[in-house]
C-alpha cells in the first residue's frame, strides 16, 4: 500500500486532516541539535532510562530534583564520578532510588564524551547521522550506552529533536498488517525491516520520519 492510502486511512480514523496535523511531533530546525550542550543529552538519556518500565508522570514531576541531585548532568564529571557519590544517590529522596539505573549515568556520560571528542559535540554526532540509517544509530546507542535497548533510545531521539520513527505498539501492528515486518521488532532484522519501510515511505512522500511514524500509528484502531 502506498503511504498516501495509509494517510487517507489515518484521516478517516481520526476524523479529519486537522486532527492529524495536531498530533504530529515537532520537527527540529537545522542547527538545533548542534546547539544543545552535552549535559542536556545526558539529562534526556537519563530521563528516558528512568521512565522505562515506570510511570512517566512521576519521573517528569521529580525531574527538577534529578537535575539538582546530578548537578546538571555534566558528562565530563559523571564519566569518572567517585563511587561514593553514586552510593549517596542511591539514598537520595529527590530522585527515584533505582541503583541499577543510577549506574547507567557514568556509562552514558562516557559514551557522550567519547562521541563529542571525535565529532566536536554529541549534538553534531547526532546531526550527522542520517535518518535513513536510524537502525544503525539505535544499534550504536545500544552497543555503546547503558540500558538503551527497546524503545528507550527511540524516545530519547524523538525528545531531543532527532527525526526518526518510534516502534510503538500501534506502529508495530501497522507494519505487521502491511507485511513490512515479519521479525521481532527488537531484533536487528526487525529494525532493518522497519527502516526499509520508512525509507520507502520517506522517498514517496518527503515527509519527516517522525511524521510518517505518527501517521502510521493513527491507522490502527
């Protein structure tokens, strides 16, 4: 099925084009990713890690406490933070005291610092990675970071403004329905199949990958 037909299906499902447009995620302008400092990327990565398997609203409500407890998430500090600091955080009531998730911060800080040293900044690293190879970026983040499998890295990319798809339950259902996916969506094969589908639709429509993803999700009851 062409994406134009899928779009028509979404319009019918949601009750009009204005309803579709109101639900589309914002696409970042050129230069926005590069303008973000590395501490903002570590902050958003950590927020996504803590949200995984938890009530998102609770994490968002406590986030000012996280920012204070982690002193603004400066990666060059957290990549070599003393163990006793991490121990104190495990008892800090300003945050969700999940020791395993707290321990991801130094690992993800090292990932950011290493990429920043090579590319000038983590924002530049992300900006230079094409949306046509999101599968490769997701695999890179999973390999080099901590707890960045599943949808965690996909939501991180969306929330910092990188243009990509999210394999939500509805998107996966639609990909299976359209016979664009026959592997586990979390596997390398599944990611590559999803990437091929979105690349095809992007070539057809010129729409941002984030819009394609959201519209596809709206074709599911």
